[in-house]
C-alpha cells in the first residue's frame, strides 16, 4: 500500500537507475527506459505536449538529487501520478538510497551487468578477491590479460618463459614499445600496470616443466586461464591435475587455425575435467588413433605449430574476458550454464564459415582423472 507516510519517506531518498538501464527523452514530455540503443524501449512514458516536467523530473533520478527537490519540478496536480509511477518502477528499475551513501555506478559495471544489477555487490566482492593466473603471454594470452585487467581483479599473474621476438612486436599491441629479447611475461605486466595505474599484474618467468612452481602458483590462485598460442596438451594435463588437487577452477582458450575454442571452465568436483573433454572429443573422431599418436608426441616434448592468428586471438580473448565476470562472481551453489558462456559448455567458432557451436561439457563417469579424485 502506498500512502502519504510512504511518500514522506521517499522524499528523503535519492534514486537512480540500476546499472545497465538508461533514460532517454525523445521529447521534453517523453521518457523512455532502455537497456540498449538498437531496439525497443522497456518503458515509454508520454505526458501531454508542452509538459516539460517529464524530462526535468526523470533526468534528476541520477543518484544525486533528493526526491524532495526533484518533485518541485513537477506541477502539483501530477504529484500523485508521479508517486504511482515511482512505485511501479522501483522494484525493477530503481536503486534507492540515502544521499550520503550514493555513489555513481562505474561505467564498466553498467554495460555488462544489465539486468543482473542486483548481484553487483557480489561481483565486486568476488573481483576484489580474485587472484588470477594466466598461462601464456603470446598473441592470445597478452590480449586476454589486457582485457581481463579491465575488470580490475585483485591480482593478475602471468606465467610465461619466452623472450620478446620481432613477431611479438608485430602481432601484439602489448609489446609495441618493448625491445626484442625482453622477458615477455614481465613486459606484459608492465603494460597492464601502466594501463591500470597500479601494480595489478606480475610477470612470472617460469617454465611449464617446473611442476612444483606450477603447483605453488595454481594453489595461490582463485582462477586459472590457459591461453597458449600452440596446442599444448602436456600443459593442459598438468594444470588439470593440479587444479583438481587444489580445487581451483580453470578455463581453456585456444585458436587452432580456423577453429576457435572458448572454454569450457572446469570446476573441480562439479564439472567434468579436461580429460573428460578429451574423451568426448575422441569419441567424435573417426580415427582417434591418429590424433592420439600426435597428442602423445606433443606430450613427449614435440611442439605443435603456432596456428593462432592475431585477429582470431582478438575474438577468442574478447569472448573469454567478457565471461570472466560471471566466472568470478558465481558462488558454487549458483553455477548454472545460462549464467555464463563457458560453464558446462565450450564455444566453438569456425572462422571459415563463421558457424558457431556449443559443445556441452560432459562429466565422464569413467574418467580416470576426475573420477578417482
Ligand atoms: Zn574427468
């Protein structure tokens, strides 16, 4: 029930739209609430022509003006209507607070959170606690790390033991101002820190052969991303084992020539593991033995060719970075596929045809890796 006392309470509050929504005023007597530019409005309120108070009043719902002040912009005979409109808008569209605690919501949150704004505090908390480990500082890893840094996690650690080559400078913006021969992970961290204006990232010059080193880094992370330019089953296997043992979630990213793979994200004890994914992959092959022979040679130390084009890397890295907020923000009990690009599935895009597929992530009951943990 809305009554005079409620109105009196509201007058001392300030209101603003939840993140993601924005006002538009096509005419001074019209107000729209929108989530996007290219499409219909969610709310379209039209006063009579000449009633400029509509835009004057609603544009003041910006988190800085008390309702008591704003209502002065509305002719008295409409006050009752305005309270009714506010009552209708409040549950879905408005954040209510007292002036002293109101802060302007950061742009970076507005765009991605959209209708999930109610979970904003949860996301912010998760990011403030996120200690991210990224394997790879090549085309894929450098792009992914710089994108991910925009979320401003607590800490970003980049593991890479290669030196900057002429190719790195030509193919990855992060290295445009570095010299050939510098350590790649450290250079990438410098770029990110310069962008962030603080010590957000650290480059770790660590060989992927150093199991103890890998274990320590993974153990101290809340999330691991593997973004190597070359198909690297030996590293995937190692990360998979350690992540399962230490119960750390990790995500897979690969550009394999014309094929781009984003995800899945593995959740120890909940989702299947990388080995389950391999079993699924092989079960779809006509000649799994030919693949197995190649995979084994890679595990023995042969290097797969670098099939990652910088342009495909932009796409793949962008997709996973956009999903990262969902991976950090989700509490284990709320993990559900609809809330993320890479939970329970892998996005596969064929860049020749631009056909896109979702491969479901299936936990194999007879998996020798995650089934026995
Ligand atoms: Zn498994």
